[in-house]
């Protein structure tokens, strides 16, 4: 097959021609204005060999010397049979005496005329061009661009013969007449159009490479758009979650304040009681202990920074049964009380007991998010053009 786009011509190696043949050849063309190209199928085959002409036979001088002349001729041909054409085409038949007849002139000739050359007809010559071309298609990008933009599509394109001729006889004179182009088969062509985001962008070298780039980008986008889930290889427990109303003293609250809290692993987020807007975040990564014993809560704190809220505040003293305290590694203390104390203490103790595992999970989560971001950053510009156009 020969591809010709008007500027360059590329020829593939020859392969056996069958009823269904595959070249498996990929071409790369730079798209310009009104890109068109031609695919031409060519064939080569052994040419038939013409049969040899019979040698001219010598003539005897007269009937009187018939025997001797025939003998000489026979001997001469025997000598000749050892060389020349007989070596290629085999032994020739000896000439019999009765095949020679006298003529009035006194000379004799062979009774059989020399044989005409036997030429075997090459049927392919009437079906092909001189260079062996026998089929051709014309492809214009404008006809396929919408279907192959950023994706590969296969098309069945009729293959036409443009070189066949007919032999006709006019007044005894043979003449060759060219046939109208006619379909001789179908060419299966796979095409893909890859847009270029910039003149300096390096595009994929094959359809397979382009499709792999697209699949990878699609998976990365889908993964980054969904919540990241970490698979626990060691059979770790599910995420620790709890929500509800609590009264808080400490942290960002200098006085007791009722808030709506949401616990998500090592993060305790405080929201406004009325508007539910986020107000503060308590990081439990450095929490070391949960104190829930009433006697301990109402005792004045030995911490010089602040005394126990349950001991100093009369109203809070009344809710000591529903209260608990979180102590942190840096000495900070935050006190809470609420109706569902048991649930909060249970979950917070679980956070402290498993925070190392939770921290490891959080690290994995960050690494996975970062990996997704890196993969998105590696997305090739032409891939972005294709995917954004389909969005």
C-alpha cells in the first residue's frame, strides 16, 4: 500500500494477497487545511513466459541428393542439439525422410510451416497499472473529523479499480478501452484525530498510546472527583463519627457556651447552636486523656492556667454528672457537658486509643489525594482539550 498526501509518499512492505489481507500499518499525518490523502494498493506477481519459436529448417539442394542432404541436415541438427535452445527446452524430434517432398525448382522444403509463437496471456495486465496498482481510495478529513476527534473509529471504505481495460475489435483491428472505475472490495481503515494544544506539544506516536493516555486521564479525573476511601489492610475499625449538642468551656470559649459538635476521627468541629456555622476545630491528635469522674471534675484544678470549671461555676457544678474533660499533651484542658455524655466519652476514648492508627490512615489519605493531584497535573494538554470538549 502507498499513502500519498500530496507532499509525502509512504510505501508499506509487500504481504501475501488473499481474499482478506491485513497490512497492520499505521501512518501519522499532520493536519493542515483541507487534509486529504490517497491509499493505493499495489501487487506484484510472476509474469507468464512466452513459448519459444521453432528453428528454421534447412532446405535440401535437389531430389537426387535427398538421402545425403537429409542425412547432413539430421547430423547438423544433432550437433546443434548439444547446444543452444535444446539445452533449455529438451531434445528435438528427428526429421523423417518422408516429411520432405520435391519441388519443381529441384529443391526440397519441409512439408510443415514454422510454428507461430505461443504467447500466454497475462490476465492481470488488463486489471492493473504498469506499476501494479489495482485499488485506490480517497480520504478527506472533513468527512470523518467529528467521528474521530479524540477517539478511534473504524470505517469500511469501498476500494475502486481505476486501471482495468477491455479489448475490443473494430474492423479487424484490436483496441484497448479503459473501463469506468468499479468497486473490487472494501478497505477497513481505523482513524483517530488528536488535537494539538500548542505548536510545541509532543503528541502520542500511535493510536494505542493516545487511547492509553485518555483512559488514564479519565480514571484520574473520576478518582479525584470522588471522596477518597482508604482500604484498611489490617482490619482496622470503621471511622469514628458522632454529633450532638455540648456545652464547652476552654479552648476558644472563656465562658460556658452551648454548641453543636461533630466528631470525625481526630477532628472535633464546633458549630453555632443556632446557625450551625463552623466556629472552631479541636484537634484531638495530641489528646492524652478523657476524665469523666465527677469527684475529679469538681476538684479545683492544679493547673495554674485555669481552675476547674465545674468547681468554680455553680451552674456547671450541677451538671458535673453529665460532664467530662479532655486533657492535651501541652497541658491544655477543655471541659464539656451534655445529655449524651456516655456516647461522647466512649468515642473520645476510642480516638485516643486508636489515634496512631487514625493518624496513619490520615497520612494515607493525604498521600492519595496528593497522588491524584500529581496525576491531574501530568495530564497532557491535548487530553484536556478532548475531555473538556466532551464534558
